[in-house]
C-alpha cells in the first residue's frame, strides 16, 4: 500500500491535517511554516510508515517546530527492506537526509564510511541506561541513539490454548508438548514469517549462556577477529528451528512467503493457530484488528529449563555527517529523545523505554514480557559489540532453512559470508 501524509504547522494557528492518498508503501510528512524569518528545512527519513506510527512522529515533529519556529521538519517513510536499500543509495550518492533511522547493520556500513555524526554531546545522552550506553558508545563517540527497546517473544492465543486444555508454556518441553497436541489435531501451531521469526529464536538460544555468564563481549571479540565462527553459536538455535519444521510445528513453505508485521499478523488474527513468533511491538496492531480472542506476548520458552527474550536497541536515529544542517538536525534528535517523547513513542510501539527510569509500554498484551526483561533473561539480537551484519545474514539463513537447505549447509554459507565481510580469505 502506498500512502502520503502531510502536516502543516502555521505560525498563528497550530493545525495538523492528515491525508492518506493513493496506494503506496511510501509515506511522507511535510511540515510548512509561514514565517517572515529565514527557515531551515531538515529532512527526516524512516521506516515507520503505519498510520499510527506516523501520527506519533507527527506529534513530536509538531511540538518541536512549535518550540523551534525557525526549523521546518519533513518526514518521509518507506516500508520494509526497501527502506534500507533506499537509504544506502541516497547516502552513497551524497543525497542523504539530515536525520534517518538505522539498524545495527546499516550503522556498520555508514560509520565505516564516515557518514554518521557524533552525537555524544547531546544533553539527553546521560539519560540512557548503562546497558544502552554500552551499546551506543564506541571509543567515546556515539553515532546513533535508540528511541525504543524492542522485545521479540511468543504470541499466545490464550483462549485457544485453554480450549484445548493448555496454558502458556514455560519451557521447551511444555512448548513442544503443546505443539505436538495441535499437530495431532491437524493444526499448524506456530505462525512464522520469513525474516525475524527463526533468527531471533536461533540468536537467543545460541547466545543466552554467554549473556547469563557475562561473557558476551569476550565472545563477540573472538567473532570479530575471526578466532571463532558464528556457526559455533547459532547452529544449535537453527537446528531447533529445523526440528520445528520437520515436526510440523511450522509450515516452511507458507512461512517462506509470509512477510513480517503483515501477513503473519493477519494469519494469527484468524484465531486458528495458538502461537506466532514475532516482535512484541506488533501487539497493539493485532489488538486493533479485533481478532475476537484474548492473546498475550510471552517470553520465548526455548530453553529446557525456562524462557528468555531477544531484545534490540531499536528505532535508532542518526544524523548525516555530510548534511547541510547538522546543528538543526542535532537539535531535533535531542528533542525527540527527551523523556516524555521517548515514553510516548515507546508506548505506541508496545516497547520499552531505553532511558533511566523509563517504563514499558502500557499495552496490556505485552505485560507478561516485563518480569523476564527486568530479571535480565535477555539476549541482544544485534549487539553493538558485534562487528558482523548479523541481522541481515541470519535473515537469509532463515530463508535457506525454510527453503529446505540443511542447517549444516546454511551454517557453512553464513560463515563464508562473515569471512567475506571481514575480508578473511
């Protein structure tokens, strides 16, 4: 779907008008101010395109411009993987926006090319938790700031589970027992997409022990210098995913053509399957579909003796180091990352705040994620200490396994990709 959103902020009267037109994956929010004084216009490019997301961004932009009438902000969004392709092309051509959203993999490329401005002097940096600062800082500099902490978990149709005599699983044995029961009834129990479902399961399972023992930085150092291979840690998790496919828990052919935060949500909302693997940030969207059943997002029951959560410092903002309006762009990012704006944005995203004293989203369905998050039973999906484009590489591995490739072959391919990325012959 293509759409376009335009918001106007006038000098005398504050008016926000939203218009969606056409059929497009692309949306833009353009803000105009009728001022006699000279106006600086900065552009903001992101991958948050859903109307509800754009509305919150509009609100923050409008508040910023009300306080800073000399700066105009124009927001444009693009859906899915097409966003990062467009971002890469814009930056390579020297036509990058002033402010843009990045993920772990994009930061690795853009930072290496000197495209990202140091944000360490922003006043809001001191508000971030130590865990987030540990992700953001590199040699005393900061090239991106998160606006949310996203959590990946297991969506559970509790009405359907209760109907069949089950409860939300607390460990792998319970999860498999429930899945076996549904398979026997001819129901595929786990809805998966072709991107984040399998890879978050594998990353969490593979690195959980290292995180719990506080060895993750040591492990990532070995992966960065090539003295360890990524397959040493992810084979176990992807083997578990392969077993789920072989046992009929996941329909591989269907998942291969299931887009994240789109097809999977629609399928889950039908109420025919008890589970879905995706980000907790989609919970409010599922709820707004009015599925007709009660559901919750629970920690992943993928350990023999318990659960874990995969988290990410998410919806990251960076400033173009080669932009013409870096001062105005910095002022806008600093405003966006104020506590009240962060909490507003995180709440709408069904996510957690990355700031000290920040809370979780108030969305009811994600509340079961809070105890596990607070207790530290977490793995960072794309850790800032890892100099490997793990998010995109593992997405491709997931597609290979869904296509029927054996895990051994997929792991060999993955290690080759990492070696090529590292420049190792």
